[in-house]
C-alpha cells in the first residue's frame, strides 16, 4: 500500500491551503485508491472542521514550539517539534511538501528537517505545487531544493529561476487547486448572480503597503465607482481566516461603510474553499489579494485583477496571459490605482473571458503531473 505524507500545511482556515490539500488528496486517491494519506498540520481542529479527507494526522509538539519561540538559535528544535511527522517516514513513503509558498519566507528551514528525514530513510521527497521567490534562492536553499526528487513549480517565474540556477528536477505544472470543484452555497442578500464584483483584501497586503491607509483608500474609491457608474453590486469575500491573519477584520470595516447602500454584501462566515469558489464563480468580475481567491476566479472564467505582492500571483497571471491585470502593492502611489486597472478590466471583460475559456481546460490538465 502506498503511503503519502503531506506536510507544510498550516490549517484549513487558510482556505487556499485547504484547496491545495483537498485537490492533492483527490488526485492521489484517483490514481492510488488504496493509498494511505497522512497530514502533518499545525491546526488539526481546523482540518477536522472542514472535513479534510485524511486517514491520519500528525501534530506539532507544542512544548518545543514554545521553546523555539524563546530561542535565539532558530531550528534547533525542529526535529522535536515535528517528531510525530518524522516517525511516519519510511522507505515506502511519498512526502509531499504542500505549503505552496513555504519557500518564499525566512522560516523555510523548518521544512528542511522533514525533507532531510525523507532522504535519510530512502523515501521520495517532492516539493509540490510551489512558488519560490527567486531573490531568496541562496546557495543554502538551492542545495536543499536540488536534493528533492521532484519540484512541481506552479508558475513559470519559479520554474525559470530554478532552471537558470541549474536544477533539472523540476516540472512546470499548474496549481493543483485549479482542480477544486465548486460546492453550492446560499448566496448572501444583495448578491446579484452574474452581476457582482467580488473583492478580497487581506491584512497581509495591508502590512506590505508603503503608504499607510493607501489600500483601503483605493478600495473605497473602487466601490464608489461601481456603485455610482454601473448596475453591478459588490461582494466582500474573505479567503483566509487564521487567528493572526484574518481577512474578515479588514473586510468588515469596509462593509460597515457601505452597508446602507443596499448594493453590497459580505460573506462573513467561515465556509469551505469549495463554497468560496462557488460564490466567486457567480461573480461577474473580481479584485483579489489572496492568490487562491484569484485561482477560484480564473478557473471558473471570471475576469479578475490581482493585487500582487508575491511571485505566485504574478507568475500565474503571466502564464495565463493576464499579467496586465496584476497590480503590485509597490505601485500603490495614489488612491486611483485600483480604479484605473478596474476600468481596463471592465473594458476587456469579454476578451479576458475568451482567454480563460481557451486556456483553463489545458491549464487544469497541467495540474496533474505524473509523480
């Protein structure tokens, strides 16, 4: 019996992470129905709440998590923190690092401990459906990346950066979450099916703004444009609801400023990734900060602009031929940035729908590599 260990997963309240895990398990089970899937997670209770299709869980040892927080020497407790995960790895295990962008952050080394145990045990180690910030690819990281049996890069910026650095264990794929099927959900009051603009803004985006308050000023101006010059309504759609990174907090403040117009609604419940995808699929246009909210839109042919702060959002849009509809956070120089790009989005709505209809079927197939 094949055994798959999925690790690098923070918890299902990050619904992009939920989408990756569920889509990955679906691919595994279709190819290997009798396989066992184990999930190493930071928040098991979140994953149980959202019915992760998992056979067994591994959790962190919180005693060592606390020791690590108070230690000036990072990494010395990693093998203790993930002890239960490491114990699952045997020669017949396929280890999939499913964190997506875990190698885009300074704490990437903690995943190295799990990868190294896989190599020690003769297991297969795969960095799955990932993006990596090219500027972070120093010699230490490259040595770790080279020792993976396979890296499936989910966009061409990451793929080309790895190729340019001499790696030959890489494959260009699509993000596996493109395969997630929408699940019907009751649309909120004031949601006009097929004539609503979906908007997602995140605290992570706001933390990266160069001018304090510039993102919210742009969103307010955009909403006023939609309300005053079109017949479309607005839906505020969160996609990550982690305790330390909760889209609801930002979106609720925006909603309160417009709720009396009768033209805006707010998905203010923590629903599943597939249900969020259903809501997004019924929008006419989208404006998204979270990458997997934009993936939900792209894969259901909803023309969207992305507020980009990472290689993943830029790379995915580029591969779809939609790089002109990515607005980097570094380019928020005034309160009209989003309005200007949104007007271009409206003007190109039908052309973008055609691009998505042409490209997405093949793009979805590219999300299922042989491994």
